[in-house]
């Protein structure tokens, strides 16, 4: 299983490990369902069989493409660079806001 299985970070369910909608990701994930390799394969098979196009991929938890490798999700590393860039961007915006407050 590779991350390119999904339709991308703008999809309704962008996370590789859980089924929390992207719009709710700023809340804690206490109640969300976890994905498994089997559930991803099932969603992708259903998408291929029943879908009429990419616009319906959210109904199948964004499992758009067939997988390349069978790797259990516990063995997949988080995208470290993207996480780090997000943290740095948030820090930069906070510093920028603080600088604007000093100017006023």
C-alpha cells in the first residue's frame, strides 16, 4: 500500500490512518474509525466497481487508485517533511502577527 492510493490532501478523507474528514482534523480523533490495509482495498474495489467517476471517490473514503505494495499501515512513516513545513509555517505566521502587533 502506498500513499498515492488516495485522491490527495484535498480529498474528504486525506489521512492514511483514520477515516476522519479533513474538515474535522483540528479536533481530537477520539471517536474516528481507523483504516486498515483490508479496508482500503475493499473501498478501492467498491470504487472501481460502482463509481461513475472521480467525483464519487469520497463515498469510498478517497481510495482512488489500486495499491502497488502490500505494506501494513503501522509500517508506513508519516510524511515528515510536510509535517515540519506545516509547523514552520504556523510558527512564521505567529511571528508575523506578533510583529504587526508591535508596529501598532
